[in-house]
C-alpha cells in the first residue's frame, strides 16, 4: 500500500480541521462539582448526574475531561467496587452516545478513558460483550427497542415511524432495531458491565443533543421522553429514587439538565461553544 504524502498528512491534520481531541481545561472538575452539589441537594442519584455529565463530555470529544470526571468522583468514593462501577457506567453511557453522536467520538473517548484508569480498575472492567445478536435473541432485541420507542414517543410513536419512513423506508427500521433495540435498551439479564436505565438513557439523549446544537426538535422530543418515563413507570428500573426522578422530570429539573450541559460545553470549550459541528477557518 502506498504511503500518504507529507503534504496530504499536513492537510488532514491542518489546525482548521480540528483533527485532535479536546484537552481538559484546568477548571473542569469545578464544573462537575457544581452539578454534583445540585444533584445532591435535589436527591438526584449519582447514576443520573454521571450519565448527563459523561454524555455531554463525550459529545465535546474530550477524553481528558472524562478522566477528570472519573477522578473527581473517585476522590469522594472510598470503595474500589464503587470506582469500578463508576467506570463501567461511564463506558456504558459512552457506548449509548453512538446513537446520538456517531461512532468516532465514542472510539476516541472510550479508548483514551480506559487507558487513563488506574491499572487495578482497568483490569477489573468487563470484557464480555452483551449485545451480540443471534437467532435466539434477535426478536427480543427488537421487542426491547419497540418498547423503548413507544415509551419515549407515545402517543405519536406510529406517526413518527411513518414520517421517518417517508424520508427513507429503512430510516425508522435502522433507528428502531439498531439503536433503540440493540444499543439504547439495556440487554436482558445482563450479568456484567453496567445498565443505564430508562431515565438515564433519556438524560444521555438530552445531553448529547443539547451539546451538539442545531437539533432543538430532537431535544424537545427527549425532554418529553424523560417526562414519560415518570408517567409510565419505566423509570423504576433505574438507580434513582422517586424524589430525584420526579424532580428531573419537572420544569425546574429540565432546566437544570439543559443548563448543566451548557456549563460543561462552555467549560470544555473555554467559552467557544460546541465543537460538534462548528464553522471553521479556511484550510
């Protein structure tokens, strides 16, 4: 195979193309600490504010900030089991971010994140895949996806499916089966890794989409989706108490979610805003 010329390599890595991940700013842990403090005051569980913070950080393509988030949490966690579970949850959130951010940023962030973990934590993480489809589970995967889709979009679940199909007949098929079924719904009877439940999955969706910019209608859909998790009771599988869940689904809680994402975006970008699809200078 021929090699890339120096000029082509330089073009690929031109500063205006922003080819690299984003470093962690010095004050990013204070941003996470502020989010944590409000979550505590409102009896919101760590799993919820961690899902929100991880997803927004992943969207900003800053694996170093993910490490800073993990280090902040582990500075207040004494148990190695808790630290392992935190890392597993962050990895699982990062995987679910694929449905909203695409694959590349998840590859960037999860690879660097794992390599930054203390060896004792990294070596304790699950190595068993839990989402491989097979003839015996494919129907169950699709059923899980349909249940999650209906929970988020009812009473418009059929209307939305048909609208997407009008754009391309395979668009809702792919979204429903490859994303809602195979990725966003938690595998049944999982014995390794971490689950990111119904409520936390809505938090991941809102955080990714808010941090992207340009997708306001989808943010609205998933804010309603979060509220519907309270209405239909699907939130009860989450590691979240009722008081915290009801606050997250309230007007005040919704505002806190959006503003918390904004603070992470501003912190990581150092005031420049989202880097998901920014304008850029001429190459």
